[in-house]
C-alpha cells in the first residue's frame, strides 16, 4: 500500500515540472508585446499557480501530520499567521524536501 505522503510528494514533483515548463512563457512575455505577452502570462500562470497553491497547503498539512520537533507551537504559529509565505518556503526546504528525498527526520528506516 502506498503511503498518502508518497502520493502527495509525487503530485508535488509533477506540479513542479509543470511550473518549470511555465518559465519559458514568462520569458516570452518579457520579450514580446501585446498578444504574445498576454498569452505568455496566461499560460505561465496556468502552469505555475496550481503547484504553488498545492505546496502552500501541503506545508500546513505536513506540519500538522508529521512534525516531531520541540518547536511545534512556534512553527505552527509562523506557518498559519505569517502571510508573506517566507516561513512556508523555509519549512518546505527544511522539512518537506528532506522528507521527499527520504533523508529527513521523518524517514523511518525499516529493519
């Protein structure tokens, strides 16, 4: 049986590749004008925004489900109250990415 988080991590990877595919459209929008600029911005947003929103929600769910640290209340407060998203980005790189790579504190080595 596949762990729920493995499915979520797979979705993050897929949405990350889609967001990466949106970068050329941002370049297209920056280098052109009028119709191609609008088209580039629209396609880039359609490719980038779903991944951004999914990761935004996964940060909160990951903290709620897996966080084992001694600063649980601090992380919870920063993640839920802080509005700019910087703490979510820090949490993603500090906790979710190592968990995706099976190298963080949440990875259990089966014997």
